[in-house]
C-alpha cells in the first residue's frame, strides 16, 4: 500500500455520496489574481511535461473529500496545487473524492501562501497533509519575497527538503521546483516553476509550441546553410572544371597551330 492510500477503500462503506452529489465550489475566489494564474501555470506545466501519460491527475483549488463527515461540515477546500500518481487522467472530476479514487491522496501538494493563509498553510494544513493525507511531499511558496520551503515525509513526519541552488528537488515528480521570472498570460512576474534534472524550465503548452517553431526555424536555417555550402562547392567545382577545359582547349589549339606550321627549310 502506498503512503497516500487509505487502508480500506471508502467506496465499500454503504451510503457514501457520489462525487456528482457533492458541492464542488463555495463561491470564494483565490486570494489574488496572481494566485489564480500561478496555480494554472503549475497545472499546465505538469500537463505539458507528462502529456501522453494516462496514469496521473493534477488539479488545484478543488474540493477534496477524504472523510464522510466532511459531507456535512464542508470545512476544507483542497490544495492550491496537487498531483496524484496512478490516477485516471481523463476522468472528469468536479472535486477529488478519496473514496471514489481507490483511497488515493495527493503525492505532491503546493500551497501558494498569502498573509491570510500563511499561518494555516504552515501549521494546520501541514499537520493534515502529514498525518491524514500522508502526502510524501509538501511545498509552500510565498510570492512576497519569492520564498519557497518544502518537506518530505519520513516516518509519518515532515522533514525539510534542502535547497539546491535555490530550488527544491521533488522525488515524486523527478523535477525541481523554484522561482523563475517569465511571462505567463501576458504578465511578466516571478512565478513558481518546475525544472528538469538538467535545470531546464518545464514549459507551458504555448512556450513548447513557440520552442518547436524556433527549433524548426533553426533547422530550416541550418538546412539552407548546408544547401548554400553545397551550391558554393558545386560552383567551385564547375569553375575548376571550366578552367581545366579552357586550359586543355588552349593547349590543343597551340599544338594544332604548331602542327600546321610549315616545316623549316
């Protein structure tokens, strides 16, 4: 059993509501427009990086039901960003209902903190994610000062993840996480981004499309340069051949002229 799965599938408990019968929004917006965009950026980058895979789910700011009593008190909105390994990717979900997901909890959680949420993110939620969710990795990012902290689960408790060059390594995603200034949805900001093991930033779909266009432009440019070099080489060879033919014709003409000269007396 993985550390992010319940010991007993809750769908075996009779009478539990289905996902479509549960509330999936509370009308409360995210703290700022930056938080909304930052969440969407993280989700899009993971979708782009793992495109083609069907064994994961990534989401954010969704209601997350993990206990039957939550159906009645509705006291918890899900993480700003979460990643679940081994989940059906293409399944439509208005919310994450643990008892409909084979008891799976997130493998990775990221909270984008704000002055109103930071204390809860670093205390109440941290305890919840470690002791109830047993989520292997938890990260908190404060855009005020671009401060990123993270923890990895050891023996039921979170231990700090040591930064490497200002970034934190996620063993679950096999990616780094760190601040990066870039443009997203027409705004240039310091965003929280993912990076591969070589330090390359994980691209959005738009960035990946632009990169493919640039790669194709470079390929066409290199191909044109190769064609130009081949043409120059062919021109040089032709000039050399023409010169050789001209020289041969001249020598033949001289020989013919000498041959036609009358013999000396």
